[in-house]
């Protein structure tokens, strides 16, 4: 009676009192009881909370019922806050380890070999897409291979099961609420069958691994059949990836970047997208391509950015604004480097990195986070204490080392972590 007396909906039809009541029930119920009742609670949330907002956005009852027919919450998904717990469970214990950047490239050879064979098979399709969007074939093939193994990777989940569960229980409920509503719009307006909407554990769908909101914005029909089918159509998949990058500002005619040699007298703390210089200026400072060739003439006037993912313990790069368009697809520096390097090898027969990845001390992400917090207390901008050595952390380390009168490496090691912390 108390619950119903307090129920009130906002302008989007969201029933906040019902959400609070469900949360209270989940917190009070023992875990086995919660598992038994989860489906009933999930159905109440669907009908009394999500459905009113979906209806207000033009989703028909038939679409809503078809999307969630037989769907139950999947409590095995990561990043859920379960009853009696104050934080989500970690997906894998090894994710708490601080890993060497070199490990990210362990499977690049498979993407390169698969991309080379498909570059021939889909040559005309890739050429047409490049003419339309300005994104090179190698980049499209590398992303396709990295995201879904060229469509061969198993995409195991029902998208509505994943998105619904996460909108109900995840740490980022609001974000996933918008994604599940976007998925419903896909069914309503794009005529995508709910059963065909397979996704990863995070809700990313199809061969390019688009979230539903990205599908609505960027998925395009590449084969002319009237539907943007990113699950089964190679032309649709490649054209959609190209449209995503072009829509985010891919610069037609520019490369993604170049592996370079950075002289010792140039500080590794000059890294970052906010410290760009003309590539001609970097060259004048002594930065040179590892293959000994000059930078392309058309690149010399353009802006370039120093990128050293392992500091002085690994290869160095001058990257263009297109590198950061790859980061729009996936925010990781290493992801963008993987795609760019794989694209070069696919299309130009290049071999691996010229620079060698140094050995990285075994540390935990909690150790790195403690070091980051210590640097923050000293006034350095590390980009957040997340246990990851992003460019702001790397250059902060370099600046700290320079201030201490040391040769900067711009990368953590065990002794440095202990000393700074």
C-alpha cells in the first residue's frame, strides 16, 4: 500500500517509486530468493517503468512485446550490482593486472592475413566505399577483423536480454536505458527482427559491433537491398564502419600515423593530442620515420601528435587527427594503434613494429592507481586514477622524472610506483 501511495511518474513516464520499491526488494531478499524472483521483478519493471517511456517515443505495443517475448534477466552478465553487494563483480581477476602494451598485439597476424585475402575478394566494394566516404580499405578491413573476426566470431546474446538486464541492474542504468530504447526503435522503424539482433555481453551488435544508438546514426545500406544488415551483409558492414568514421571527422587523404624514432633530447612528455605540431616541425626537431623514408609531402603541413604507448620502453609514433577518429570507435590508444598498424600491413605488406617492446614489471592496476593518486596530490593531471597508463599518466610520469633530475621514461615500473606513491 505504501508503494502505491508514493508512486509518481516523471515526464518520460519513468516510475521512480516503482524503481525504489524493486531495489528495496532486491536488497532485502537473500540471493537465492532474488534469483527466483528476478524474472517477476524484471517483468514489473518492463511493464510499469520501461514501457511507458517506450510508448511515449512511438514504440508500438506489438514491437515491445515481440522484443521482450521470453526474455529474462541474465544475472551472469558483468557490471551488475546484485542484491546484497555494493559494487559489481569483476569479470575476470586478470583484468586487475597491469599488462604490457605488447600483449595487445598478440593476435594481429590473424587480422592481417584475413584482411589481405578479403582485400582481394571485396576489392570493388572497398573501392566504392572509399570513394564515397574517404576511408581507406585497410582501415575498414582492420576494424572488421578486430571487431568480429571478419564476421566469424560468435555473437552469443539476445540484444534485448543484455540491454534490458543492464538497464535494470547495471552500474550505468541510464546509458543502457537509452540503448534499449534505441534497440526498440530499430525494430519499430528499421524493421529489424528482434530475434536477429545478436549482441556481445555489452550490447554491441553485429559485425562492426555497434551499440543500438550507433546503428541508428551510422548504419547504412551498402548492398542496395534497402536494409542496413550489419549481421549478415559484408557491404553493409564495411559501409557502416566507413560512415561512422567519416561522420566523426575522418580526414580524407591523410594517413593515420607513422612509426618514428624520437631522439633522446626530445622529451617523451611532449606526447598527447593537446601538444600537436606540424609534422614538418617534428621532422625539423629530428623525429624521423623508422624506415628512413621522408614523411609524405602532403602530410608535412598537417598537424601531428607524439604517441608513445610504452614511453621509452616501446615503439614511438607520430599520429594524425585520423588516429583520434579511430579512438572515437574505441577509446583505447592501443586499439587505434592496432587498427592503423594492421591496415598498413594488410595493404602495403609491412612487417611488424621496428621498435621493440621492453619488458614491463608485473604490477596490479591498484598499484598504478595509487601512483596516479599520488601524482594528483602533487598537482599532475593523470586523467583519472583508473589504473591505466594513458597519455596523461605517461607524460605526468615523464614530467615528474624530469623534475627529479632523471632521464624520463614516461612509463611506470615497480620502483617508480613505490617511490612516487
